[in-house]
């Protein structure tokens, strides 16, 4: 496992704003996703762990070995850290064949065993046929696999991946995810993966750490974070929710209900502990939790009228975007007979409402 | 001519060792006075040869500690020997090499260096197996330039190696001598030879730099 507390300040320069990284987290074996917008300090965190950047203070421990300790003045060189690192651009040495790239990484392993290991890992990553080629003669997927193989051949105690899926098309992405799941099972080491794709967090992450402006703003399982974003900022970062400004108008703990005011409409939701009447908050609800139907007379209970603005095709469903920036996802067949209707009502489930 | 070639070859070899080390240090280490060191290394490019020659005379002369150490080690003074011509050419050509090597080293994508360090490579291994192969062409081209410059040095060599026919008289100095003595034919021949050799070396250097590095053919 890895335990890290990292602080690093960059003074503002002539052309750059200052930046302060101040993060603390732990990761067990399995895949931990570092999620955040660009400029949140995700890659910098990896670079501090790998030893490319020296933090100002803090402590980095992997399996009880100290990689960095600001107070004690310990700062191991990158080559002594045994952290596998998969670079965003793969960083395969362009003048070496794929096999030579692996040999370079495995230099410390005795010769006979090295040979066996390289053949083994080439086999495992389906690279045996192209092992004599140089990186520029490989496809994107092969380069990707080779860079992961090269990072793993030294049997690192930790694997760091910097946006590995960036620039990959859908099939390669799926292949990458499959490889990473395999790595998770076979190597049993902590894997830290940097991404700004919320779908990737859900697909791969056992745990998830949300970074913003150099700080950890939430951590937990992806499922938890997606269901219970800690605040409006995180909900925005995840980019999955309808976020509507509401005012709390009534709270009734006895009947477990509340009334919220959104623009000119009233919605009924569950009781929100810790909230006061008159509070302004954000109603946070996923498009697939809402339903919509053509408007027929007045809007009914927990329904609000809205005009359809646009229909976005998704692989399995349709995303209807309404005035007021509300999106609803529907099954295709639920929509087909109403495709020329403009006026709709959106129905809010009473129990699933959540406010931030 | 042979003397000139010998001087140029030896000084280029020495310039490679010294220049690459200096360039590596300048490109990779952070220390105070780094840019001052770079400027000092570049100085011989802009100073008149007489100034450089004067410094070397003072530094390596028979009365200086370095000069005396050399005398003690090799049983003879350094100044006014062909070895002094090597030193002159070395100081004359190293700056070129350092400049282009530093630029080449700094142009190597940092992620390659990070990857090498991350994969357990020592700095030496990183240099020999990654940085040097990646910058090979530029370094060779720079070495060719340094060689041509060594070959053509006049002023510094004259100051510290003198003009002793058969011992320290390089081609450049011999041309001066021949012109002074009114031997126009000798001068012409020497001029043509020196121009030809330099042209050859420079065209090799050009080929090296214009050939794009990167995707190269593999053996298979």
C-alpha cells in the first residue's frame, strides 16, 4: 500500500499563476483513480511519488519504506523507488526495439532469468510477434501494452499511470481496461491512475480520489462518490447531473417530506436533515432518474413543464435536453411516437431527490 | 599537414570528452553560476585569439603552476611544442561542441530521461544508452565542426605553440609563413588543401544534421 502526504508550492511567475499542491491519501492494492480537471495537480502528485519532483514537505511511504520524508530529509532517487510509471506519451525509447526497451528495464535481473521473463511478459501482452520492432513501427495499442509491460517487468511495488487512455479510440480503450483489470488481479499492487474522464473512474476504479486546485476534495468508492458527491463543485466535475438552484420551503421530518421551490414550481422531496427552511441549495439528479412525457393540460404532482430544445442520440438511449438546462434520458421507444412534440412535463421522483 | 591533422584529431577527441561532460552538466544540473559557467565556456568564441593565447600563456607558461607541473611530469615545457598546439585547438573548438551538445541534450524529450531513471538506470547508463544515442547525429556534426575549427586555428596556436617548422608549424601558420616569404605557390597549394579538407568535413557535418533523426530503418 501507499501512504502519501505531499505539499509543494510553486510561486507565481511572470507568466504563470502560482500553484499549491497539498494532498494526503492512502491507497491499498487495486486501482485507485486520481480524478480531477486539468490543472488539479494529478500528474504532479504522480511525479512527486515517482521522485521526479521533490515536494516541499510531507512523507511518502510504500509498504513501510520511506520514499520521501521532508522532516528527515529523505528523498530517494527515482531509480531507487521501484515505482512503475506509464507515461502519457509512453516514452518508449525510440532507438531501441521493443525487446531492447524491456531489456533496458530488466538490466538488474540475472541474464538467464531476464531472458525468460522478457519472453514471458511479451507473451502475456501479445507482443511476441513484434518484439523486434522499434516503437514507431508499432500501433498505438502495441505501444500502450509495451509501456505497461516495461513498467511491470521490474516487479514494481506500485504502478503509476498518467492518463493512459488519452487519445485512444474506443476499442483500444476497452483493451486497455481489460489489461489493467488483468494487472490488478495478477500483480496485487496499488495502481494509481490519473484521469479526467468520469466514466473511466467508474469502469476501473476500486477507489477514487477527487482532486481540485491541488487538494483532495472527496475520496471513496466511485459508486459512493457518484451517488453522493460531497458538494456542488464535485457534482459539476463529474459532469453527470442536472443541477437546479432550489430554495427549501418546507421540511416535515414526521412525514419525511420537504418542499422545494425551483423557479415558479414546487417539488416534493424527502426530508433533508440538517437543512433549514429558506436555505438555497442545488437539486442534484441524474438524467436517467427523471422521466418525461408530452404535456397534457396542467402539470401534475412533482412535474414541471419544459420545452424540448434538442435530442441527443446516445448508444442505447436518447438524451432530451429541455429549457432550463434540464436533461432527461429515455429509452428510444418511449420517445419515438412523440418526436414532434415540443411541450413536455418532466417528472421528479419524490424519494430520489438529493440536494447539495 | 600531418601535424595539423594530428593536432586536430587529438584536440577533437579531448574536446568531445570535455565538451560532452560540460554540456551534460550544464543541461542536467542546477547550480549557482551555471549561466556564468556557460558564458565562460563560450568566451573563446568571441574573444580575439590573442587574448585567449595570452591567457593560456600565463596559465601554462614555464612560470605558472600548471606549466611547472607539466614540466615535472613530462620533463619538458608545454609551451612551444605541438602539444601546446593541441591545447590551443582544444580551447578554440570546445565552445562550439558544448553549445550544440547542450542544446541537443536539452532537446531530448524529458520523459525519456525520466523513464530511464524510473527504470533504475544510473546517470551514466542514462547518458550512454539513451541520451547519447538520441543525440548522436548532432554530436557527430558538432564534433566535425570542432575538428574543422581545430584545423583552422591560427592565432591561439601562434601565441602558445609558436611557429617552429616541422614541430609546431600547423598548416594555417605555414600559409602565413609562405605568403610572408613570397612563396605564392606553396601558399596556394596549402590553402587549397586546407579548404578542401574543411569543406569535406563541413559537408559531412551538414549531411548529419539535415538527415532527419527519428524513424530509422530497422535491421529486419
